C-alpha cells in the first residue's frame, strides 16, 4: 500500500507542477508544441467522455482524470 503522504505529494505535484510552465507560456518565454499538447489532452478527454456517458459519479473517479493525469 502506498503511503498517504506520497499520494498527497503526487497529487500536489501534478496540480502545481506545471504552473511555472504556464506562467512562462503566458509571458511568451516558451511556445508549446500544439500537436504534442493535443495528443496529451486526447487520452484523458476520451476517458472523461466515456466515463460520463457510462454515468460514473463525479465523486468516484470522473474528475480524478484531470487532477492526477500528467504527461
């Protein structure tokens, strides 16, 4: 079983980790590759839509895809 502290670290890292990249993108210091971002967004989007169609409850795992998934 994974330690609870590791899970919290992992979820915080997945959520707050890309903030530096986002800030640099807004300041136009970096320019993201559009094809790569599309491909990385495609997998969780397909999973999200398929779970939504199947009626998965929001509190189960529906939003977990976007909170924890990181490329």
